[in-house]
């Protein structure tokens, strides 16, 4: 579903990297978390809504495509 990203999947990836015990993995987890928060915040500032999925390739854009219109909320 690239370039779409969803919060639950992002959360699992970040938590798994943190729990790995690897310093490099923990740094990657922090980087992924910070980028996720930035794209959520940028999109919210732009359109005033949170969305269920975001475009992880372009900061501040919400996701699209798929079987239905993306949900705001």
C-alpha cells in the first residue's frame, strides 16, 4: 500500500525496533517516530483534520488510493 502509512503499523515497527536492544535499531525507531509525528502535524496544520493514513513519501500529505476514500477523524 506504499506510500500509505498507518498509525498502528508505525507503532508496531517503532516498538519492535526499540525492544530489539540494538543501538542502531533504537535510533531508527526514534527517526521513524519523529518523521511520523511531523507528517501528522504538517497535515493537520494544512487541513485542520487528522487522517487514518498518511503519505510517508511526502511529509504533510494524507494517504489515498485503495478500496475506499481515506477517512478523516
